[in-house]
C-alpha cells in the first residue's frame, strides 16, 4: 500500500447556517449564526461573512447576545463549553467549561451573572431527558473558567431552543414540551403546569412546537403542530388561566416571535409565509409570502427594524419591517438527498447539484459561496407535506459548457411518472443558462443515465439518454436551423435484446459510445449507429462504466454488482484485468489518466486511485468516511499544485470532492496545500463600519481623499508657513508708523511672494517623496536649513553682486539665476546717486 | 421573495396548415356579395373585353352584371324555358345561350331580342360556344348530338352523333377555328375537327363528364366528372396525365387562374379547391354555403364568382393593396397623438433620480385564482366556453396543475348538474386526443369516483356518461386494431430483414 500520511479528508464549506436561530446585533449591522463548529458573523447589508468565530470543537447549539454588553456574544456547544466572544473584532474573551453538552442557552438582563442552559439530565448517556439549569458565572479574570455553580430550574424540558423563553422582564421562564406548558416564576420560586388534551375534535394535534413570551405583557404565545397559535393569559393561577386561539397556518407552526415592543407577533412554518399578527387585534394580519422554503426560525433585531427568517434550505432572509426582503444569505443547500450526480460546470468551475426543490444550485468551491440557483422546473412550488413534486434527477454538461441537459421527474401515486428532458443553452449576455428545448416524456420510464458526447469540435454535441424502458436515445441539434432557433430532436433510438440500459458513457474523443445492458456492455459508433462489439463479464449486472482518458483511452472500466472491477481493452476487445472489490462509485479525472474508485467495506469507505493501464493503485486511502459514498466529482484546480510525492500527485491537477451519507461535502487536501491556505487566510477585513447612506457617499469619499491627502497637505501647507508667514506677519502685524516707506517694502513683499511660489512647487515635490520614503525627512531638514536664510532677505541686490557662496543648494542656485535676470538698473541708479 | 410562477401552458406542435403564399393570395378577398337569383345558377361567363361584365345564367334568364354593380346591367329574358350556358363571343358583343326547349338563341349584348334562333336539336341544349373565328357556334344537346352552326345564315353546318349519352360540356379551341372538344355523360371526351366528319380523338374519363377546360397553350385538357378531375395530354394523343380525387361529391366546374398557375375546381360538396398546376397538389380551399354549380374568375383574379344550387350568386372581390393594409391598421387601436409626443422631448438632467418601478406581473384570471388557492374558481375559469372550445390546452393545463397540487378532487367535487354536464362534454371532446389523454384520463376517473353515488339521478349526466363509455369502448377497439396492425407489420419487417450469418465456428 502506498503511504498517504499527508493526505487528509476535510470538510469543505456548505455547513448549515439554519440549525439555530440567528441573532441580530443591537445596531442591526451584524447577524450572528451558528454554523457547524463555528459562529459566523454576517453583515446584514452586504451579506458577506465578516468574521468566523472558531474555537468550539463540536456543533454550536446556541448564540446569544450578552445582556449586559451588547458587543459581546455567548455561544454554547455540544462540546460542553460556553464561550464569550467579541464579535466586532472576532476575539474569544472567555470560555466557561460546563462539563455537560449544552443544547440551548438563555439569559435575561434581570438575572445578572446567571445564564440558563439546557443539558441532558444524565450527562453520561445520551438520554432523551433534558433539564434547564441556571449557571452562576464565577467572577474571574482567567480566560478559561470552570463554571461549577449549577442549579436546576426545570426538569424535563425540550431540547429545542424555540420551546423555552423568558417572560416579561425575566420574571418567569416558560417552557413547552409535548402537550405541556410549564411556567416558572423566579420570585415565587414556583412553577405552574398547563396541559392540553391529546387530540381535539377535528383530529388536529395539539403538540406544542414553539413558544414566545410577550416582552411587556403577561402573555405567552405557543405554536402547535396543527397550525394553531394559542395566546395564554392569567397563567399565574393554576386554574384560572385562559387562552385564545389564532389559526392561519395549515401545517405546524415552527417559529414564533414577538417584536421588541410587543405590538406584533410573527409566526412562520412550512408554508414559507411570514405572518404578522397585530397583538390584541389578531384579525388583522400581514403576510409576506413565497419566501422560498419552510421557515425554521424567526429573529427580530432589538430595535425592531429587521426581521430574520432562517429557512430549511440553509438560507437566512433579512426582511426590512415585514415589507421587503433586503438581503439573502444562502448557504449550500443540503437536501435529504442529492438526486443528481455531483457535477462541475465547465465554465464557472462551480459545483452543480440539487438545491431548492426544482432548482439546481451552482456553488463556487473556491469562494465557498452559492453563486446562483437555476430554476429548472419553472413551476409554482406548493408547500405542502406529502405532495409529489417535480425533482431534478439528472444533469449533464457538454465539454465546453455551452449546453446543459436536465431531467426532471415526478411520480404521482397510481399514475405514470412524468418526465421532462430540458436542454439549456448558455447565454453569454446573462452568463446563465436559458431554456432551449423541452421534451416532455422523452422516455416511457425512468431515465437511468445521461451523458453528452465529448467531441472536441463542439459543433455537433450529442446527448444520449438511457432509460428503463429498454431504449437509449440520442438527441441532436438538427443542422438545418429552423425559423425559431435551433431545437433538439431525437436522432436515434437503440435497444439491445429488450434489456434495460443501465449506464452510458462516451469515449474521450466521442467516437465510441458504451451502453451497458445488464451484464452486457455494448459499444456503438455514434457516427453510423452501428453496434460494434459487445463485452461481457458475467454473472452480474454492470453498475458503472467509465472510459479511460488521455493515454489510457483504449481502456473501458466497468464495475459489476458482483463486486468486480473490470478493465477491457477496446483494441483487442478482451478483458485486460479485473479485481474483486465492492466499488460503490467509479469516476475518472477529466484532466489526467487517473480514476477513482470508492469501495465500501465494512461500514466505511476506502478510496483507490489508479490508472487503467495497470492494476496497481496510485494512491489508496483507508476509511475515508463511514457509510457508502455514492456522489463524488473531480473538480479542476485553479492553479496546479507542485507536489512531487507520488502519493499525492493525483491531487495536482484536480481536487476530488465527495458527499458522505450524511450529505456533508468533503474533499482531500495535502499538507502543503493546507499550509499555503493558512498563509493566505489573513484575509482582508471588510470595513463595514460605516453604513452606506447618501451622506456617506457624499462625505465618505471626501473623507477618504482627505486621509490620503493629509500627509501631503501637512507638509505642503505647514512647511512654507514659517517662511511665507514670517514676512507677511511682520508686515501685517507691525503698526503702520513703524514700517519703512512703501517703496522699500514693495519690492521686498513682491519678492517674497515670488520666492514662495517657486518654493511651493519644490515643496510639494518633496512632499510626494515623503509619502514614499522615510529618509526623505533628512532632505527636508536640509531644505529647512537652506531655507532659513531666506525669510530675512537683507538685500537681494547685494547678495547677487557677490559671487556664489560655496555649497549652494539647488533651490538657491535657481533663485540666484532668477534674481540675476531681474532688472537691477534702479539699484545702480540708487547707488550712483 | 420570488414571484408567482404562472401555470405553464404546454405548447404543442402545430399540425394545421401552414401559411403559404397561396393562402395569403386566396384569402385576400373581401367578404362576398350575395345576390339572390331566380333559380339554380348553371353558368357564369366573363366577357373577354373590358369592363369584363359577366353573364349569369339562372332559370329562364341571363343577367349581365358589371364588375362592381350588384344590380344586373342587362337582363335577357326571352327564353321559353330554362336557359343554359350563356357565353360571350371573344369580342364581347354577342352572347349565345341554349335552352331547355332545344332552341339556341344568339343575342346582341346591347339588345333584348334574340338576333338568331338556331333550331335543329330535339332536346335541351346544355352546351353552347363560339368558335375562334367568331362566325360559328358549337352546341351540344341532350339528344346526344353536337352541332356546328353558321351565324350569318343561321344554318346547321354539321352534326356529330358519336356520343351515346347527354352532351353536357364542351370547349372550342382558341387557337384553331376547327377544333372543339365535347364531354358527355357516356364518360367520354371527344376531340372533333370541323374539317373531318368524325372525332379525331376519344378519351375515357370513367365518370359522366361535367366540365371541360383547355389550357391556354391547348396542350393539356382538364376534365371533371364524378369526384375526379383528370388532366389529359392532347399532344401525346390523349394520354392521361394526372387524376385528382380531392372532392367528396361530383365536381361541377373548372376554371383556371389568370396566370395559368392555379386550377380551381368547384363541387357539389360546397368546396372550391385550388391546385398548383405544376404538381397538382391542393394549395387552398374555399368553403361555400351550398353546392356549387358554376364558378368563374375575373381576369387578373379580380373577383371570384360562384353560383350555387340555392340560387345564390356569390361575388368576392379582391382587396386592393391599400385596402388590405388599411384593414390591418384599423384592427390595431392607435393611441392618441399626445401619448406618443408626451415626454419624448424630455432631456434627462444630470441630477435626475430615476425611479425604478417594479414591473407588474400580468397573470391570467385562472392564475390569479390559483395564486390565492381558489381551486374551484380557477377550474371554472378554465372551463369557460371560449377557453374550452378554442384553447383546450389551457383547460387541460389548469386541470394538470390542480392535479399536481393535489386539489383536483376538491375542485371537481360539489358541482351541480349543468356544470358536470359541461365538464363531461369537454371530456368527451378531448379525452381521446393523444395530447390530452394522459391528463384527462385520471381526471375522468376522479369524476367517476366523486359522483359515483349520484349516478342515475340526472338524465343529462347519465346520457353524457353513456356517451363517454361508448367513446372509450370505441377507442379501445381502435387501439386494439392498431396494435394488431403493428404486430403484422413487425412480422413483415422481421421476415424481410436479412438474416445475420451466425458464425458457428
């Protein structure tokens, strides 16, 4: 086996940002949210990630602004710590070690030095029981503090952070679990418990989903599984409590939130509609519909201007006062399953996979940012449970990225599946794909595989789709352009003994097409649609087919269901070699000869990288991840790596990304690459301190210029002052009767002016130099020295009569030359007379 | 926040006729002028000289109409019985007509009384024509004979008794004064030469010949009889060239467009078909209200005149170029001048702030209702009469959308008898359409599910259901037949394929 010491499997982007409620800072400029093991700080106006607070070693389960200091934030994690951060600078201030996994954190301004966390009742085993615990913060200057003072407040609470909330002024805390609502009053040290019946008459479920307490009033709002919202009042009595019911949602209410003033109640659920109820006038509602996907959390900024909703498709929407969506922070959409293979868009080099329902997402791997979502289905999405929706199941790109083919599928109950094949042309102008052809029902049954011909000339790209109905079809752009632009049409329908084709693959030059029919591989010539040969390696069906690239293009690789990896030589039409391994996924690197095979062995996956020409792996990695890997892709690198180690050479041209069973996007990196990344991670801090207002636009630019100019101006303005001002000051400040006659002063004054102009230009030149170098200071000092005699011009005429003094500076020489040119006739006259 | 995505209306490839130059040309006529005559119009003939009046023979009269008048400029009424075949001489001065009373009359176009009466036939004369030298008249009669008459003397020059049935059509050559062709109900066409005593050529049409037409070059002859229109090559000794069977009733009249490129045939099936004379394909089709007996085209195709059995004369005039342009201009409503001028000369200043207004999304009514989840109303909208009849694809698309949303059952349920009958009517009309079947079949099943309990309560709905059942049974039989044919074809193809050599070694 080959050494793989320095190749590591790492998470690559796309962690969830919708797992917990986002937090908006007091000034509404930043949005904090838990994202995997980190807390991310986003700017609410630019949607950029400003800081990445790293430190936790496990999933972050809660983010909370510190009630006493609005520039600090608590975060809690399953790793058993609560950390205090300064989010404006991204600095970890303190770490409180709790010792138990923390699932939620609450705090109130009225409980100073205490925060409340939800931990499992038994810390050792992962039990289903959770308790609410108050933690008294020890006053200590250390950075790592162990918080030992724990006192249980409520037992048996829900681990869902939305199910617990502080009441008015922190007087009570309310928690919901199952069918029970429990309210604990801190003053009385007493808790009340209210229960609902299992089922009401209409069969809706009464289970409590979420809770929100009115900030100014004694009122608790609870959301239920049947879509009802109950407003509880008078709950400080066991018996005399009352509640009113609001009903708009038709599915479970997943989040409830009161606005800071308590005038409105916001609710959201699966319908992806944000509903705003007027408090005490519940018949009046406002709606913000079509937010994209189900709302999981709602957050309101402390000043009430911004609402944030996080959605099930890993998205946070920022809404300005329930009217307008102002920003959308979108992460990589991780659905329950990625039906399409992982693809790389040849143009943007972005990863393409299923996104929102009916969409494809283009995700930039380099920038870890979603580029855009492309609406494939182009139908109104109905948010309803149990409804059969169209799903994008297959995507293919042609080699230059001019065409994209998608297959969408919908399987209604007890009816034929609906299949649409769509072909999209790349539009240079909009830099996006535009629908060109829709083929409804291209096949009678599910499409199993689809690929574009890899022909380099690009003109005649061909698409082959194989279906379970026993046919494979070739689609082509007809050469004669029709009146309404070219559209794709079926060119050939092929079958083989009525068997269902499983996979299809074009050779690197596009001259051969391999289609597997169960255990038989048929090789066709796309030029004439002739069946050239059949290859077979019984006894089990072919699972995957792949042509070799570049130097290995004469080889065809295939994997069978009987755990066999076969390599056929197409020149001799015979089996070159085969080996027994349970390959779950076989794929080839488009830039090199390498092929990667993911093998599933004993609950974990191994990776083998090999060249088809020899049955010896180039590199192998054991236990890459647990579970089966079914989706992976080679993405070309932006710049080639220069690794000379044999084991990591296969990563030089392209990078291998794969999806684990839990839909985490992973990749392989080498140590050298990591070091390089770490070095370049001193990223530019985005200065977002000034809001973009019209005044900023006017003044900010001005100020910036001022900053730049300040140095130059300092020297340009201050330096001439002593010289210019001395003479002028003298002139202006001395009383008129002391001054000599005007005729004497005039020439002096005029001359001083003239000199100052010449000096000014000189001066500014030096000032520019000052910006660049520092030793220039000496020069200016020298300048100062040379200048000193000038403010006291005794009599220029006399000086000029003398011969040039030794060690004249340039400026002096210049001045001398200029003075020489002056008409001194009047002086001669004066002397003579 | 995405906007509402409207229901996608499936676009189906258009299978109807394409717009060609011919359709544009032949559609460029005004609405017809209709004139009621006294009886069935058996013949229409245009005067060869300007202003191209035309003689319409109907019942016992011949009316001569001017090119644009709707009143006859002249009426010839001196017939004892039904008149037939009023024809102008090539100078447009004389007109000849046969009559049921076997007398052929020659009229001066400006006079009233007959100039000459040719007696000799024993039965009704249906065919009259001038020869190209303008001094002789050809007649054909129900007494199986055709005769040549001298105009100045009013004497019979020759009589040909070769036909064995009524002679109902005939033409004289425009190039040769001695040649003429007659067609008879004995299925034959005969070419006569006045210099010989017998016919020089005989062609068998196969059906009673109703109409004859000579090409301007006179190399080709077109005959119409029964449902067939046949073209004969006279220069090759009467060899049949083409046989066309595009009408489903007897073809009664033939005429040629002014440039000789298009042939028109009129039939009792109320259609006029236009053929291309190079490939003899139908390029256009006119419909009329009643069976057409006679058809004529004015020089330069300025008007199409058709006479029908219900004694209506239909005259269609060609639109003048400016008129056709004007009509299309009128259809578009033109906004007032001010609308165009407003704001046109405004030059934006530097510090103008451009207010961008969100573009309002226009939605169809059913989409608006779908947006607010008014499923029943949207189905009502989609089933409105105009949509249902003219754009069934919209109705089907809405039904499909409702099915996708899982609310089709709700939309279908709880309807009254009238509505249900309307929906069933729509289903009966479109269920077997292969474009819609995939959507409508589940919908039909759903209707049966929903209304199973109340079947038998309304005779109207029951009748529709029975019709639907009948339709489906017929469709199933039809499909079965098709599959059988497919199977037969498969065996044929399989046996015709060359057997691949199996290499046993």
